């Protein structure tokens, strides 16, 4: 059954995972109030109607992220659909996590990428994209029967070791939605119709006539949560 799933199931799963992590966004921090010296500034969205929040990454932080995402993958290879569906299943156990309940889990999502819970000015760092990476690593470790104790104080660093395996088998994890989307586009596995991704297996991949037509008609925004 899994082999018959469309190749885009993994990015569709990422979007669905993003919905799990969009809850209880408080204290919006639009880009105008975040350090404009940051090398990457991206607005992310949580619950509908809530303020957008800005992800700001300086060059050193981004360099560190790219460094550990470039390490050789070491774990066993897992089929993409299996890992994507496992991540969706794991994400269910995170429903309800927020900055208030329990804040510890959100801090882990961000710490996975070396990010703080809050910026120096007290505004919050958005966590929806980082949360996708966290549950992806958790799912991979569950499938491969590696330690995945969420109550371990070193969980973010332990999970970080699995991000290159997730990148190899599913998708690039990153706290930036735009970076994840770009990686999927570069890999030829990004497929969307308008502002939403098509889950229709007959829609075709980006290298098919149908996929190319859809791609030429769409306008993709980095604000894809």
C-alpha cells in the first residue's frame, strides 16, 4: 500500500504537521520589531487571526544549522512514505503543546536547531517549522528503535543526530518554512495547486506535464503555514 502513495505525501504531511504546531501562538512579533540585522527574516503564522511572528536567524546560527544538517547520515534507510506517516502519527501526541502547556516541549522544538525560546527583547521565537523537524526526528528514532525519551534534558541534541537521516529519507528539517519549501523544490518533490498542495495522486510530479502546468499557474508564498 505505501508504495502506491504519491511522492508528495511527505510535504503534505509537513503541512499537516504544521497545523498541529500552530496552536496557542501568543505575543506576536512582526518583522518590524525583530532585529533587522538578521540574515534571514521570515514571517510565520500560527492560529488563524493571530498575529504573524517573525523568525530571525543571524548568519552564525544559520551556519551552525547547515553544519549539522550536512553531517553524514548514519542510521538505516527508511521508506519516505513510512517515515512521513509515522511523523503524522507521532505528531498526534504533541497536539495541545504550546508556550503555556507545556512550554518545555516548545523549548525542545527550538533547541533542536539551537534557537532560544524568546528573543533578547522578550518576543517569542516561532516554533511551527521547528516542531515539524522535532517530530520527524522522533518518528525516525521510533522506527529505528533508537532512544527517544522526551524527558531527557539532552533530547534536542540527541534528536539532532537524526536530522540528516530525516533529510536523506524524507525532507530537510529547518526552523524556516521557506528553507524547507526551497529544499523540496530543489529536490523536485514540491507540488502545489494555488496556495495549497494537491493530494491527488493523479496530479503528477513536477516533471510531468500536469505538474509543470500546475507549477506555472501557482504563486507560492513563503508564508505557507
